[in-house]
C-alpha cells in the first residue's frame, strides 16, 4: 500500500447505511468490527473499509488526522 491509497481511504465518504456522509476515518470502531465479522463489501470501498478497520484496531486515528482534507 502506498501513501496515496491511505490518504484516499481516510478521506473517502461512506456512501450508504447508517453513517452515510461520514469520512471513513470517523466511522465508529464497532461498525467496522461488524463489517469485519460479516464481510467487507467487494471492490475499492471494501478495501478502504478494511484498511480503516486496521487503523482503528491499532489506534492510529490521531496520527492520520493531519492527512484529512476539508
């Protein structure tokens, strides 16, 4: 994975569901854990959600805050 993929993932907007409209970095951890147990969606969004799950699991959210775009 490269830096650009990480930047895109943390700035991606959740397109559906209870948290539609939120950046993936701001999704609650229990929501990501639920996806992890049920299976992430196919494609790019699923890959990004899996990445954010790992970020949250390892407590790296604060470190990534400077990479957020308005």
